[in-house]
C-alpha cells in the first residue's frame, strides 16, 4: 500500500478585494493511498469533533444503465440498503438508529455513492454495517420488488411536476439513447420492466472496489482506516471496464421545439444545447461567463433583464452541466403562458449579446470575486469535504486543486469570456421544451418543426 500526503490550501478571499494577494488560507491535510483491492483512499484527519464521514463512489451511476433499462442503477442502489445476508432491513435500520448514525446508497448520473456518518465511538460498527451492505447485500426478490414499487410511485408523482417533465424530455432529445439520455431515476416504462435478477447482475458487475474512490473525513487515523477498509471491502475486488465516451451531442441549425400541453398557469421552459465535459480546460472561463449570464442569481443578466426589468419570469437561470462526458448548457425559466414567446426571445437575445459584446471589467471582477470567495464555503463540513475529495479524484483534478482553483478563475479575461460564449452558446441551434398551456402560450418561434403537444416530444429533432 503506497501513500502520499498533500496540503490542500483553501482560500478565503477578504471582502472588497479580488486579487489573490488579498487572501488568507488554512490548510487541509489529505493522505492518499491505494488499498489492496485497488480502491483509491483519501483521508482527512479532523479531530475537532467526535464524528466521522465516509463516502465511497462506485462506477455504477445511471450512465451505466443498459439500453432499455433506464433506472436500473438507481433501483440497485436503493435495494442495497434493504438488509444484508445476516440482517433484515428492519434489523439494519434498528442498529443504525441505535447508534445515531446514518447510512445510505444512491446512484447519480456518473457514479453511485455509499455513505455513512457516525460518532467516533460508533465509527467501526457503522463502517462494518456499510461494508456488509456493499459486500453481502441480501437483494431478496421481495425487497427489490418493494423498492421497485416505491420507485414507480415516485416517478408517477414526478410526472405531475412540469419542471420534471421538461428536464426528462430535454435530456432525451439532446442525448438520445446515450448514457445521459435519461434522468437517473429512469422512466416508468423502463422501471416497470426491471427484474430482481437485473438488479443482482448490475450489482455484481459494477460494485467493484478496484474502480472505487473512498473519502474518509473526521476523527480517525489514516493508517488505521486503511487497514480496516482493506479487511472490510476485501470481497468486492476487481475493476469495472471503462465506458467508451459517446458522440458529443449536436443540434442541427434551427429551433427544435417540443410543446407539451399541460393545464398549468405558468410555462416551464428548458432551452439548451451540448456543453462540455468536466475535464475541458474551458470549464473555468465558462463558469465565469455563466455567472454573468444566468448563474449568478440576482446579479446575472437573465434575472436583471427577464425578471427584474421586464417582469416576465418567476425564475430564470443558466447552468453548465459538465460531467464525465460532455453534458449540456441550458437555460431554465418559468413564466406566464401568455408571455412565453417574449421571455424566450429575451433569453436568446441575451445569449447573442454576450457573444457579440465584451463583458465589462466590473462584471468580470464581480463574477471572479464571488466564485473565488464562495469556494471555501463548499467545503465547510465533513460531508462537503468528503464530496469534494471524491470529485477531485474522479475527475483527475489533482490534490492541489483547491490551491489552483482561485488562480484558474482569477486568470480568466474579458476576451476569454467572449471566446467561450461564441464557442459554446448556440442561440441559432437549440432544443427547447415548453411544458405549458399551449393554447395560451401559442409558441411562434422559428422552429423547423413545432411539437404537437405530446409528452414524447416526437416532433423535435436533434442529431447525435
């Protein structure tokens, strides 16, 4: 077992000043090692509180869902916490509750996460229960079918939410049958077809320690944790085969509109196109550009123009969704049905404006100041530190990332903001999903094809 120590410098920017010279820092010591089973272990000893947080990321996210089985990763994760070979779900929960600990397994888009939090005095027992869930899950038919029924019920409830319908439809239209073409929970039709055997097969294939990253933060000793994890996770050796990157999403010229008719008082609209992967070095200038455009809350242009000045939107924001593979850049807004066309045209106008006109130095400084200054707040608790360490390892950011991040943001220039706006924003080639009262909305955007009000959005076209 090899190990290295690095100091992650976390910078707190003093208010009123932007430059890197106006900072003070504190350091977070992290020890990195590789366990006998191949898992990468990151440990941050913090003895201020008698608590420990463990997070284990497996290459078992929803991007691994087989074709026609969307939601399998999510159902598998939910089923793992339904007891072990020795303990029923009820007995497992009783033990966890008795110690005041927490234990969960859930699947996101890129990875599945198994987590536990406990007092130091109960750390070894809690970790033992988490290890049992991962190495010796019961996965009984009746438990899986019960979780499947709960899963379907949650999906039926979600289908009543216009925002969820817009997100689900947008993902399908932009990414097609690729790894990101469905939300993590899947859809009702696909989940209904899943079987207990599907769940057990997915577990056996993807819950392999050799492709896992483990973060432990709290009142522990790194060497002792490594030895304990070597013993506890010895049964799930092996690696997951790397997943081939899909073709980047591409949208043909024109406005590709899918109109979904719902009896709602406000239209829920999602507009966007392909974005970048997290490994893209343009991630940092894009973060700055997005903050100015629509990611900066009330400081952003979209809020100032669409909401504050024109009074057309209840909410409006933009986001850079960068994952292991290329994600999306999108704008989400809610507006009255009658003002949908006007609001959409204002959004498109702001996309074009940030491409055509350089942002002001004042706007650039404000964006960088916020992004640098708020960064330490993302890692102010054990859970957020564990999540941060997982991301650092999974996306290859390097253990010096916290030190480099302020420099990467501070180096962004006015010219770079305009460059990435021109390269990654596509106001003339986009997918738009509008869940609205279509009679009142009466969308009249210049689309190649306009949707006919069906939930499947079958009339919008995107090439992949």
